[in-house]
């Protein structure tokens, strides 16, 4: 498997400017600070940038995930209810299990970035991670993440985690590993059960 991307962005698309602004600001900051760690690989895979009309979406996404070092999971409550993002999460868990057979993983491959918190709680798929960062205080008024002291420590933690996995994978990936064989799993169940509605008796 040739590494092509530092990390795969997994997120539920939004119609409004806040999601686009956050995604672009985070991507810009990560590209800036990841670049010195890599050889010739692209820092990120983001579907809106690398996919075009007529692409076989499942095949292209599966290959990009397989060729990525890690996955950035941009968490919003919409993420956990969206079938396709749950498939991406399950796929990276499969890749994590596969790579754990090649070398002792220094940490999880999924890096959750909290954009919006769920009003009840974060799901266990996020909280069970050994590391996640909370950017829920990001707003339309937030300045450039690349130079914002409120966010730079967490940006650095993300970059260091990706760089560590990058060097491990460059060293331990079996020769001839074929990402064309990797496919996205079926839609997994929703992360949290939807409570049934109850109404007071009249």
C-alpha cells in the first residue's frame, strides 16, 4: 500500500456556511503544519476536492481511506445519524484492526474533532477514543486556525499523532498490499438508539 494522504476527512455535509468554514479552516491549518512531516504525499483527502461527477463513490472513498494514514472525524450530532459517515467510521475501524496486525499501533487511527456537541452527550464511539479535541467554541467570528492561540495546541496534537502513524506505516506496511481490494462495509446501526416517544395519559 502506497500512502497517498495524511488523513481522510469524514464529516456530514452541511448546507450552511459554518460547516464549510470550519472544514476549510481546519484543513488549511493541518496542511500547513503537516507538510514538513511528509515526503511527496498529499496532506488530506477531502471528498469535495478530490471527487468529481461520475466517480464510483464507494470505490473511490474506500481506496482513499485505505491510502490514508489516519481519519479526521468532524463530529456533529448529524454525523452519528448519517448512514454514509457511519460506514466511513466502520471502515476505518476495519483498517485499524488490519494495521494492528502489522505493528503495535501507537494510538487509534480515528481522531475525533468536536465541532458541535450533542445536547445529551457525546456517543461512546467518540468518548472511548484515547484522544479527541473539542473545537465546539469555533464560530463565524473565529480567526485563522493556523495562528489562533486558542486552537493551536490541539492542532499540534493532531499533527503529531498523524506524523507518528505516518512514520510507522511507512516502515511496516507489507509490500504489495493492495487497496483495490478494500470495500466500505454495509451500513452499521445508529450509534445511539432513538428513544420511543411517550405521552402523558389523559
